[in-house]
């Protein structure tokens, strides 16, 4: 039995196989429409979510399976003080596979140690968000045709952004990747990721404050929102939330083949006028998220079609 706690749980070869499967699912959805008949996915979401929870549920329904679960801690026995380990032991009696989001780093890891079914980490605090990373990798590969030899700009909340942390971990395994880290001083990438991942792997990167300075040199721009829920006080959040706003004028500075990704939800860091730009790929990204989660569910359940 296998779990997904980190994007590093899959080798590069396994990731390629997973993305190939997602591509086949996109091309031949009817072939997979009954693959998970009789199987149940439990979604245990202790934090609010739209895309991650619904895309997992859509993925299972598209495969012919069924779903159960809860969408907030308040609607589960966690409100009564039940531990994650007891919850997962219970859910293991009801479902065949589980996707868990939790505000505490490491909670899905605790769950997988006590689970008798595969557990998918659907985001744990500011730590990891591996299924979003799988979505990002599939999107990049589908749009650019490859995952190597690119300059990728990561913009916004690089300190608390678990999507950014997971994506860095995954992309450093491909040759020729360079990062431009675009953030205010207060939201810089944590030092341990710079030293333990980028420096250790000898990955080229630069840190800049102005988005305008980075745009002309990028193959891909990954925007993130400033996350209100990660701040300890309202004043700091208000000061940071409008630091970067990507608009049509700034997009004129970018190469014609530079795609814009965003894990969503956005607040106002990407102007709606950018949605009409053919380089805006963040809604395509959401569709790819369903395909890759379908492939992941099949893989973790050991189902071959």
C-alpha cells in the first residue's frame, strides 16, 4: 500500500508514467468511466477548500466511484477532540482511499501511519501540497512540452506558500531549471529551502523584489496570493496583500510564450483583464488537476485499465 505525502514520494520515472496516464484519461475519458465502480473516496478537510476538495471528488466520480467525508473540522468529531489517528482508523472502515487537508504540518503523515487505506496529503499547513504540484507539473509539461531547462518565476507569498515549496522540491530534479524568487523581504522563501534544496542541489536562483524586473526573462510565471490565514495579525496582511498585482500592462513586459499559472483562489494579485490573455493558463490548470488526481487514485488503488 502506498500513500502520497510529498511530490518526492514518486521518482521522476513514476511521475512521467503518472502524467502519461493523465494524458490518456484526458484523451479517452470514457475508457476510465467505470474503473473505480464500488470504490469510495473519503475527503477529510479540516480547512476550507474549493478546488482541491472538489477536484478530488470530481476525479473519483469521473472514475465511477463514490465519495463521502467532511468539508470542515467543525462538521467532524475533531470538534469534540477526536485525534487524527482515531479519525483515520474509523474512515479506513468506510472508504478505500482518503484525501486529507489539515492546518497542522505533518497531520497527514500521522494519518498514514495509522491507516489501512492509501492517504493523499491534500495540503498540510504551510508545508506541502503534493497534488497541486502534480497538477502544476502536468500543466507545465502539457503547455511547454517538457519540464527541464526553464526559468521559472515564483511570485508573492514564498514564505508560507506550500504550493511553492512543493513545486521547488519537485522541479529541482529536472536539469537546467532556474528560479527567480519574487517577493517582498517579509515573505521571502524560507532559509531552509534555499540552503537544503536550492543550494544543496546547486540550482541557480536569484531573489528580486520588483515583478517588472523579472518578467522579461521568464518562461513561466507562478503567481500566489498572500494568505490571510497564515498571518498572525491583520495589519501585516493588509500591508502585504496588494504588493503584487499582475495586469495587462505588466504582461507586455513578458515573452510571448510565457505562461501564467496560479494555484487559486486569487484575490486581486492577477487582474481579471489578464484572463483574456492566451498566456493565462490558471483555469486550464484546474482542469489538469482533475486528470492528474484521477491518475493518482488509480495508481494508489493499483487499478489498471
